[in-house]
C-alpha cells in the first residue's frame, strides 16, 4: 500500500518512494533549538514526524530508512541564554538536548539515526559557503559576513510562491537568527550564510576564510543533510513556520551548491493552538510536557491528543482533550489484554488504520478506524494486526497510565486561596477557585482540619 503525502512544493498528494538505487529512503526533519524545554507545539511537529518515520519503516523495512534530525545549538537564542546565565554555550545546549531526548522518549518518538549539531559541522558549512562564493551565489560584506544573493537563483520562491514584493516585506528577521544585519546586505532579501563575530557572541566564534564568526541558521540544514544523506533527499519536513524563509533558503543554498534537486518531497505540519490562541509565555498558555505531567497527565495522553487532529490543520489543544485521551488509552489497554498473541485470525481487522495513515497522514481517521474495530468487540481479531496499527501511531500501551508527581506551586497557591476564602465563609469565591483548580486537572479534597490535593481522576 503506497504512502501518499501532501507535497508542499507541488501542492499535490504524492507517493513517497526512495529515489536512490540503494533503496534507502532519505528523511530529513528540522530539529529543535536547544536553549529551553520544547513546548507541546514543537512536540506536535515531532510526534507527527515520528508517525511518518514509523510508516516508512513498515513500508520499506527499518533498515531501508535513514532519518536525520538536526539540533540547532548555536544561534541568537542559544547564545543569549548562555550569556544571561553566565554559562558556556555547550553547557546550556547539552542541558536542553538531554531534556529534549527525555521528552521524546516519554512520547515514544523513535530516535533519528543521526542527530547532527550545527557546532559539530562548522567545516561542512564553511565548505558549502565557499562553493557558493566560487559560483557567484554569495558575497562577503565589509564586516566579514557572507550573504546569499537571492537574485542569483532563478528558482527562489518555488516552495513558498513568495512574490518579489512579499519577499522584501518578509525578509525581516525570522524566529531564529537573521538579526540586525540588514545594513550590510546588497539586497534586502539576501540572507546570511556566515555572520561576522559581534561582541555579544562572546567566545562562540570560529575561524573561516572570511574572518571569525558563526554560521547563519539556514546553512546548517543544507550542510548536514548533504553530509549525512547526500545531495538529494526523499522527504524534508518541518512545521509550517519553517516553509518561508528557512526551507526556501535551504533549497537555494543546496541547489546552487550541488547543482541538483535538493528534496523530492516537502511536508509541513500545521501549528498547535492552545485554547484557540497562539502559544506564548505572556498569555500563560505555553505548556511543556513537564507542565502536563505536573497536572497528572501521562505523556502518552499528550501523544494521543496531538494525533487526534489532522496534521495539516491547526489543532486546538485543551486540557479536556487529555482527559479524553487518557480514557481512550485505557480502553485500548483493556482491549489489548483480551487479545491472544497466538490468534490465527487471518483477517487484517486493523488494516483501515494504516490505510488512513497512508492517505496523507490522516491521524484522526486512523484513530476513528481503530475504535470502530475496538468498539465492535466481536469476532476473533488478529493481535498482530492491532499491534501493527498501534506501532504506526506510536502509542505505547505499556507506559504507565499516569505519572505521579508533586503538586505544582500554582495549584498549591490556588488551594491556599480557596482554603482562606472558605474559612472566611466567602463560599462564592471558594467555589470559583475550586473550579479553577479542577480545570487545571486537580481535585481539592476538604478535610476536617485542612485539605489535600490530588490529580483529577480520569
Ligand atoms: P524550533 O525549536 O523553534 O526550531 O521549533 C522546532 C519545531 O517545532 C519546528 O519544526 C517548528 O516548525 C515547530 N513548531 C514551533 N511552534 C509550533 C507550534 N505552535 N505548533 C506546532 N509546531 C510548532
Ligand atoms: Zn532546517
């Protein structure tokens, strides 16, 4: 059964196929910037990519899939964090890389085969920039920075369909890098390949033919995919915010340097919203996996909830969706316990689950198909068929249902306020506070001389 996936370049659903004679499917996925814990929006993207990886393995065989995902360990944000904390950059990025790995493991995401870092590939990035300089696609500015000359590449804009006018408007700094370097550029849409050393960068600089500095952000993915996967990759993915300028710039750098098509297929998943809004610290709706565990939810419930929406549509996350996910997982665990591993049923009852995933990664359709069979609970079901479907979705049914944890400080603060309100006989306020506590996933139990808090029962 072929895997069909929307391709952002052609805007059509296309079959995934290895293009190299060795039959190995080459999969590159833009990874995290390691300066803070990843939030659940980041994890939507990584969980969706993990389902792609699993489908590829089922389709082509585990040994015929090579998955590379980079770690951005030098950019404006990582350097700023290290500076603010007075720590070496490598210490900070090591801390957050380890946290990222722990979270990915808890979410049952398969580790990529190669996880290259930007700082570990300075030579490869410099080599690539040198080729771009030789070919006339790049120039050195007076301060020692090197820029990619956008109008030297006719194909610029083919992924994002960005028009000349929009190009200029959008050339403003993106979420990573591209800081205040506008003055040095020949054209506003040109972007940095190499950034000359600035005092704020501290010790985070490397020697290059253009002077001391550090790579621009985009070049790391071009250089690392070339090194670990070759000039042409079969699938390149990331969140929708990376489509422009990051992926457009990757295409420009790679295709000008290598003289061949960079990626055969592009896939972008949509963003996660929380309570209908973009996640942000100031709105207080930015959750990490740890925040949800502190509210008593299991990482598997988050994985389930992240898969409950179509990856090409925005997904609105609510804490309620985690309650529903916990109960769905409970049903699946109980169902699995009724299946005999030795079952000889030949009918692939859960085939429709894979079918839905093979049609443009329809994860809600797959969960629907899963429960259609589970709820029927009739006839003999092949355990292997169920396990295959569960593997594709990456739901670890053996993982602990709920991770016990300490009560978060903000819940204790609410509880204290409510207890004080109750003692003052302000029952309306006490009631409102109880609702707030339970909306956050906790139950406050009143005792004769105090109270206790426990994660809400699912
Ligand atoms: P970053 O660490 O900022 O490079 O982001 C890592 C990945 O998470 C990228 O593929 C982003 O596109 C993706 N991402 C960032 N914010 C969200 C969000 N709210 N929902 C889904 N994916 C996101
Ligand atoms: Zn990238």
